[in-house]
């Protein structure tokens, strides 16, 4: 791209010449400067004009050269390359935090600096929560940081910027959003939870979470085809997750989750009961039965939604007067108790690498006779 000065009717203009796919193009920009006494000033700024309009040679529109415009362009172009749940998570972060901050500023890509990014992180840390007016936690800020880094790195690859301004910028720690307090139950507390759900639809799901420490998405995604009642084992190979949509996946969140587990005697009894119920419903409903193969399902065979599990778990805990705890806290309880009891299994069947979001808790095994909390009789 080249830039030179033109004079028309006593005013100065910058004329740009550039190529797009081998075709020579021109663009004239009005500066508003009078010709008299301003030519030297404008000449010193020609490089700035080239920098500001070099996007023309990429074929991008002017809007796509703003940070927000390019993020939208990047996400749209790569939508088919990422999972729907990830795409929806990115769009949620963009609309909740990135667009409200950067949209009105209309900053061009080349105007984004490490300080720009640091200021944004600081804003999120102190006042990024629009509902409370307070700040966001470091983990929440990382979600916005991921979107920015992906988009800006792509802009560097295609030659729109020379460096990635997110590189080296640290996310604030401490303060911000109040951290959710984790709940760890002892065996008596866990027994009280199980008692609260006896006779409830969620009992098998709560039981499985307490004893195996699996994720909610992994449990409600469990299928009969991955259960071997003859050899007393099962595998997690599919999940159900929710972002903006409900998504069924034929894979787990991590490779660690995709492991073989031993069926505890009591859990095997539960599964046999569920299988009999499913077969009866299938015979009763005939073609109207949704034969999706999920273990935990409604009478018509359709899967149970993730939100239903968490919402009704909390509702039941409150009804029976137990201390407030999230469904996810059952995973923490599993990891803590199996660690404290130093539970091991005969070497041939490994447990799902306990609550695999915590590397310090990996490598435990589940007891085939007594179970994690030593109340197998229930």
C-alpha cells in the first residue's frame, strides 16, 4: 500500500493505492486540513494512514478491523470447527463481558495493546459482574481471556497485527467474585443425603455421584451399551451438557473420564431395577418410546436434563433440612473420603481418575466390597 497527498479546492486529501487479489484499487480520504501550511504535517502522518487502512488489502471490511468486528468474524468462520457447546460458551462470554466493554470503544486491531488488555482484565476484576456491580473471579476472567487470545492470535497469523497483545498479561488474582465454598461431607453426612433421596427419582444419580465421583454430564449420559452386567463393569463414553442448547456427545470431557469402572454390588442392584423399568416402559409405549439407550431417563426414554438434576437436588436438600450444598459437592466428597480412607482395588480394574479436575487426587481405586463410604448395606 502507498499513500500520497492530493490538494483539492484548498484542502488536503490522502490518496491510498493498494491491491486486492491482483486488482489495483484506490481510496481517497478527506483530512479536513487546509492546504496552506499543513502539507508537512500531513506528510509526517502518511504512515499512520497506511497503518489504519492496511486492512483494505486483506479484503476485510472496516468493521471487521475493529476488535469486536474481528472477534465476530473469527467466531463465525470457525464455528464449524469447534463443538457447539464451546461455541455457545464463547458467545455467552462475548455478549456478557467483551462486547459491552469494547463495543462502544470501536478500537481497531492495531490499537489494542497489552495495556488495553490489562485494563479490561482489571475492569472485569473490579466491576465486571453486571448483576451485582462487583467483580469476577479469576476463573471467570479466563473465559474472556481465552476468546481474546484465540481471536487476536488468528489476526496475527493472517497478518493483521504483528504481535498478540494478550501475551504476557496476567489475570488478577484474589478478590473479585466471592468464591463458592466447597462442601466436604463425612460418611454420616453422605448417608443423610442418600436417605433424603430414597424413593426419589434422583436417588440412583446421587448414589452414583457419591460413590464414583463422576461429573453430572457423565452420569446422565451413561448408556446401557456401556454397561456389562455379566462382568460387573461399566464405561463412560458419552455425556449430556447444557450451555444455550442441550447437547448429546459421544465422548467425555477428558480422556481420564473414558475409563472402566467396577460395578459395586448395591449399584448393580439399582441398575438391574432401572433396566427392568425401562423394558416395561418400552413394552407399554411401543413406538412412542424414545429408545435412546440412556440409563437415567424418563418413562418415555428421553434423557434427564442437567438443570433438572441440579435444581431438584437443591430443592430436596432444602426440604429435608440438610445444610446447603451443590450437586457438584458430591464429587468433592467422593474424592476426599476415598483419599482419607486410602482405598485401593485389586490392581486389574482402575477407577475413573478421581475427580480429574484435581491432579492431586488422581490414581485412587474403588473398593469392590465395602465401597467408598463403608455403608454398602444401603
